[in-house]
C-alpha cells in the first residue's frame, strides 16, 4: 500500500510538472507576439497601415491569453479534491438551445448550420458546469468543422439515463489521436486550433465535468467525415 501511494505521489508530481511546463509554453507564445508588435509600434518603425495590423495582432493574442488563463483557472478549480458545487434539477434541452444561441455568430462566419433535436429532459447537475461543458463541445464542433457544414445537438432519454450528443461534419479525428484528445493541451490540428483561438484545454474540462457528475462519455470519429461526442447523465 505504501509503495502504491508513493507511485501515485510521484505520478501526480510528474503530471503537475508537465502541466506547469505546458502552461509556461502556451503563455509565452502570445506574450512574445504582443511584446514584439508593441515594440515595433513604440519604436516608430511601423507606418499607419502596419500599426493597425499590429494592433489587431495584439488584440487577437491578448484575447487568446485571456481565454487560456480562464481555462487554466477553471481546470484548477475542478482539480480541487474538496471542490463542491450546488446541484439542481436542470432541463438540458433549453440549456443546449441557449448554448447554440451563444455560438451562432461563430457558426455563421463559417456558414455552419446549427440544429437542436430531441426533447425536454431533466438531470441533476450544476448549471454553470453544464453550460461550460455545452459551450466547449459546441465551440469545438464549430472550430474543427468544414465551411458549409453542420452541428447537431441532441437531448433525449436513453433508458433510465439522459443522452446528450454533439455531432459535427468536421475534419474528424484519426484512431491514434482519439484516446488522447481529452488530455490537457493535446491538439490534433495545432495550427488550426491556435489560429481559431483553441487552448487545447476544452475537452480536458469536459472530461472533468463529466466525472464530477458521475456521467459517461464516448467519442466516435472518422477522418474527413466528422465527430460525435455522447454523454450519458
């Protein structure tokens, strides 16, 4: 037992060390860009056109930085063993509709159609965490989709449980990546993820929230055809 506890302590220390190293790397990239563009403007080397473009890059990278910090804070809160949250009877159907309303503008920019199917279903859950879960799933389904594609969210009873499904017609995930997409900072398409504002933490947060609600999650995907994530509450 002592040996097992020692191994667990070492594993946890290693995971925290890796996470800290990854966070440092992820924060350094946008900060370096912000500093570089600001220095060019400050030095007077940039003309009016360049200044506007550099300001746009500074804004883009600062937004990415804020999103990343918010996701890190969220994960840290979920990591706390003694973290407790209030549970209420929550209708998942209107919660899903609210999420789709929130991401509609992002979908419209890529000409992606959003659909909600199913019926009203009540679960015992924390509203803020479920909103976070829905937003991460839906924004991912848009971010890794194809122009003119679709996202279908389904809420329906499945035996004694309630099924939430988010299905897209996007780029898909190959077999070797499917088991790792829930890891922190793991990205299948790194350049696309960073360009579109992805932090690589969204599905790690989803996995945490699923575990805290004693739910079950399943991912099925096919390259160039799309991905579906199912969660049973």
